C-alpha cells in the first residue's frame, strides 16, 4: 500500500525527522487559505501515488497566497502517470543549497533492509542510478543490530563534508530506519534531503510504501489507505474479498486458489496466450464472489476471452455455477467464456450451467487452449 507524501511526512515528523510543516487542500480556495496562514513563500505539491511530480509540473513554488491558489487550480485535476490529482500539499518553501537522496528498501537479494544514500539527489536520481551508480552508497543492515551509529555516520559523510551536517544526516538515517520498522514499510525514501543556505538539513519529500502483510496488525496505518487514489479494479476486488492483480494480457482468468491461479497463468502462457489478470476467488464458497470476480474481469477492456478454472475442494461447483449464471444475467457477456469445472459438486454445477446454456470442460489443458484461441479470435 502506498502512502501520500503528506502522510509519509507526518510519519517522518513523528519519528523526529525535520520536515517542514504543511497542510492538505482539495480546492484552490483552501490552498489559498493555508498559504495565507503559513505566510511567505510556499510550495504547492500534487498528492498522487507517483514519483516524478516535479517533472510533470505537479510541484510549484508560489510567492504569494494568490499565486498558491493559481498553482493549486492548475495542479488539482491534473493527470500524473494516469492518476488524477485530488489533493495538494501546501508547505512553506525551503531555500535549497543541496539535494541528496536517502532511502531504505527491503532487499530480496540480500534479505535485508538496504540503506541507500546519494549526494546527487533530486528529480534525476533514476538517471544517477543508471549512469553513475558509484554516486550511490549502499549498506545492507543486519536486522539483529539495526543501523549502528558509526555506520550511519559513515554514510552521513558520504553526503556532506561538514561534520554537523553529516551527523544530522546520520541521525535522520537512524530515525528513518526506526520509522520503517514502526510502520511496516517495504520502502521509505527522502528525496530530496536538502541543506538550506544556513546549513540545516531537512526532508522535503517523503515516499513510504507499506508491506500489505503488515496492515492486519497496524490498523492505524491501514486507515491511511486512500481508496480514491488506487486502481478501481483492485479496490473492488479487495472489498469483495478477492485477490486480484491486473496484468497486461487479454485472457481474463477466474480461478479458485492461488496455486491453481498461478498454474493457470503458466498454462495460458505455455499455449501462447497472455493472462489479463491474476484472480483468486478463494477457497470459500460464495456465488457473490463469482459475480464480483466476473464484474471485475469484464470491466477490463483488454479482456477478449474469459477462462474459469475451478477445481473444487472447499469451493463447491454449484456455488460457482450459480455465481456465473447470476452474473451473466446481471451483465450479459460480450466476450467468449470457457469454463473448466471439476471437484466438489461438479455434477450439480455442470447441470446448473447446462440449464443456462453454458458448457463445462473437465480438462484444464483443453480449457486453457480454447480460451487462448478464443482470445485470439479463433474458433478452437
Ligand atoms: P517529486 O518530483 O515527485 O519527487 O517531488 P519533490 O517533492 O521531490 O519535488 C521535486 C523538486 O521540486 C525537488 O527536487 C526540489 O528541487 C523542488 N522543491 C520541492 N520542494 C521545494 C521547496 O520547498 N523549495 C524549493 N526551492 N524547491 C522545492
Ligand atoms: Mn522527490
């Protein structure tokens, strides 16, 4: 789960990292009122789950409250990486002397949190990583000991020659590491970490992604979810108790069980097709879940054929069949559908499907081959 910058800034602030104050506005008038309250120069920042806002014109400096209102008007409603800006953050503008990068990610290769810092921070950090990787310093942190003061200080000196600034950066790194654990983050980034002309070090941008598996035990963090900023299909799926991941192909897959769903996707690829999604309707039996699943799959304009692959254990064939019949009554399908249905109550399930004019296959290979052919517009 991704957090907005303003939420990430709050977390960093609570952990003692110096971050300028700020407030969120949904209208230009609100933006103006906040700018008036803050006084002086402000920065108006698009709050969307995407980086590169600066380059996209989603971060603008304003000298007056009236100018803040004008910028907010331009930024609100703007699209950045296919996300619509619904909120802007208004914060006092900082004077920048230098921009660095500080980030922590959970790294699968080293199986550790890795701290990365670079004195070449700011909006071109991706380019720095690609072209001059030696400007990025890395440290895999041993979670048994955490980030030790001397390690943090060494990286502080990789950013700043000045002792005071190096110490301030080291302190921020240790606090960032604490924040990562406290909120269950898989990624936490400060870019830019700036120095101001008077020498102070502060965080001007913050990005935090939470490991979804942590949300169950952190309701305060789970409450930060901004449903309006997420992919519509994934929100609907989560609310319906389905595990859904959107992919780029055209074979819409509806499967019971994560393992079978993975195997189905493998087989779709094996027979030359591309899955449009991963979708696990779960082990429980509930026709409503099938209706929700079909609504999500048919809502994807890329889908050219739908493949049901049900191997009933706890899931009952009749429940799935009832779900399919109910769904196709609610919204008639515009693309072909192939159903493979075996296992618990398969006979009842197949009877229900046949009464409604659908055929069911018993063999997974056959079903996948047919679905792939139909997605390509061929008759299998
Ligand atoms: P991003 O492009 O989505 O990463 O958004 P950032 O919040 O990092 O802002 C992009 C750039 O805008 C930063 O690298 C800064 O150069 C600039 N910027 C952001 N906030 C301020 C500020 O308070 N003062 C000044 N002078 N520049 C800022
Ligand atoms: Mn940034």
